[in-house]
């Protein structure tokens, strides 16, 4: 039997791109049929037509599911989709598909056949290729350096929107993650590393989306506060098994 893979797509006001992105994903999966792929759209409280389009796509295609949360937060979306899934491998990618999809079978294979518990796309390791503004490059590298200095982690890129995790690891780790937003990724990886899970960095090709609405400075500041909160939590014993 083919291993099953859920690919979660959190969406917030993405009516302009969601349909084309789902079509691109489905075409890619049809050409890479070693796994039983399923797309899970998780709607995060959009005020445009994202919800209607997502529901229509799920009704139209058997390999597309739709969850409606009505609240923002990437962590909240992943928590809902991953904890309710029975797939062997759980993934997510951003709806803009900034990360080249060729890396998706690689992160899945690292878990199915490579003995890893988590596989994460990295834009900062040797072999990766990125096209993004100097300011985003500087902020990303500074944040990951800060993370390594404060929490002594070994993974290279906490915030790339491209990750895979085994079902077993997700069921253990996700309930221990407190954050519901962008810091969810970092907290998940730190707890995984502290718990002895095997994490693989996978270099990716990543191209910045010109239409990205992520508020980089505010998100980076929230992440820094998250690192300091997590350091305190770990010292106090929160998040441990």
C-alpha cells in the first residue's frame, strides 16, 4: 500500500491564487505517484472569496479536503489539520508555492525511507537557492543565528514554510506547542530536537512572492519574543514529555 501524505495549505484572503496553486499541486502529484497525496486547505478567517473557492475545490476533487477555522494563525491551521489526520506523513507548504515542489517528495521520502521524524526545507544551508530581497535575507539569517545562540539548535532554517513530519511525531509534539501563529514552526522544531527526534534539513529552491503580505519586521519581533518565552518555558519544565 502506498504511504499516505497530507499536504496542508493554510489560507487567509488568497482568493486570487488558491485555485491555480491547487491545480499546480494536483498536476505535480499526478506525476509523482509513489505516495497517496491529499491536499488539505485550511481557511483562516478570510474576508474575500477564499472560503467559497476552497469549499468548491474540495467538492470538485476527491484528493482535496477543506477545513474552515474562521481564525487566523498558521500554527492554528496546522494544529487542526495535523491532529485530525490519519495520514502517514503530514506536510505543509505556503499557498504561493514559493518553495520549488521538487523538494516535496524528498522531505516525504526522508521520513518514509530515511529514518527521520521531521524533514524541513532550508533556504540557508549549502545547496539551497533563494531569490529574495536583501532585507528579508538579513532578517532571516539574523533570526536563525539568534535562535542558535539562545537555544543551541542544530537545524538551519526554522521558518521556511515547507515541512514534513511523521504522524507519530506530530501526535506527540503538536499538543505541546503553545504558539498558534508563525512561531509554531520554531517551537515545534525546538521541542522535537529536545525530545530526541531525528530532523533532516533539506536544501530548497525558494523564490520570494512579490505579493507576500507577511509583515516581516513584526513577525521577526514576535519570533524573538517567542524564543525568549520558549527558553523560559524549557527552564521551567513546560513542553517536556
